[in-house]
C-alpha cells in the first residue's frame, strides 16, 4: 500500500477510536478542518511538522501513523 494512503487510513482510525470528528481533530491539533479532510482523502501531502502535530494530538508516535494497520483476527 502507498505510504501516504497508509497515513490517511491511520489518521482516520485513531481519530475514530477517540470518537472525534474531523472538526474535533482540527480544533485539538490547530490544523484547519479542510486540511485534515484533505489528508484523510489523500489529496494533501502533509509535511513532517503536520504529521507530528497530528500524532501528538492523537497520542501516538509519528511512526505509528505510517505503520501498516494491524491485521484483523478471523
């Protein structure tokens, strides 16, 4: 999977685990809502600074946002 797509999916997953909307993540991280939406849709290519802000807000390491999603048990 493309690393940018993996980032998008992980941000969505961690955001949803917190029960947050994109607007909530935007407010908590200080990143504009449309930019957060663009990242999750794969139309934005965030800088390392933005990845760091999102990781801090989501309480994960920046590397975790790039890791493949865990496999689901069958």
